[in-house]
């Protein structure tokens, strides 16, 4: 974090831009007191599995990329993404301040459950949509189906044209996501920018 802060500050000075363009340091005193918070693997939606009719939670696979929330004064101000490259973990991306804030808000909301729910970050590249999968702790012998909290990208992608928009923090079941998500993934499959 110290090396990144130094590099960002030097780049910002050389380019005569504000340092808060990468991380949301508005109202903060720069990145000097920022720390690395929780980390999580990004799970990707396998479009073929989803379109074949599998539930969303059975259509996910680990990407091998991990994201860490950058925290300042109890607030998520950005994300650092690391991936294994040439046998070493390497930072490949930094930024996403709005996404960091959303992730932190959802994690805080579900951390208050007892026992704590299990959360996974889910990205559908073809639908251009991010979710937090929430799986509540099950009681003896029962399996709880997960629900999905659509983040801003998913709310924008899946918002019905005429109905009221999805609200931040609302959780949807696989059945509630079903048609809209699958249609969006199918459209994305025709886009040559996405690998399949």
C-alpha cells in the first residue's frame, strides 16, 4: 500500500491531476492512512452453464483474481486487484472507488447477521453485471439457496424499462434474476469483445 500510495502521488504530481482519481479520497487526507481491508476472489458466471438452465450458483467458477478493499476512516475508497503472473502475485488494477463503497456497504449489512452469511463477489462479463451472492448460514441439515444483491452495474443492466428500478441493497433469488440475466448474457454472447 505504501508503494502504491507513493507511485500514485508521484504520478498525480507529474500529470498535474488530483490523487483521488484512482481512489475516492474526497474528504480524506490522501492515502497516507489508507489500509488494505478484506480480500475476496472474483467469481465469474459461465455463460454456457447459465444458458443451459443451471442455477446461477452452479454456473460460477473462481477466476483466480483477488480484490482487496482499500479502507480509509472506515470507508471503502477503492479496490486493488491482484493476479498470479509468472508465478508471483502481482497488482494488475487499482481503482473502482464506487464499487468498493458498494461492496463495503453490502458486507457491513450482512456482517450483522448471526451467524454471519457467506458472501461471494460475482461478475457476469457477458451481462456486464456485478452481484454479491449471499448464502445465509443453514441450520442442521438444511440448505439455503443463495440470494444476489445486484450492484450498480447489475441494477443498470437488469432494470426493467417500465417497472420501478431495483433499489440498492435489495436481494433477488435466482428465479427473480432468471429471465432478465439470461437474456442479457445471451445478448452479450453475440458481442465479440467478450471471450466465451
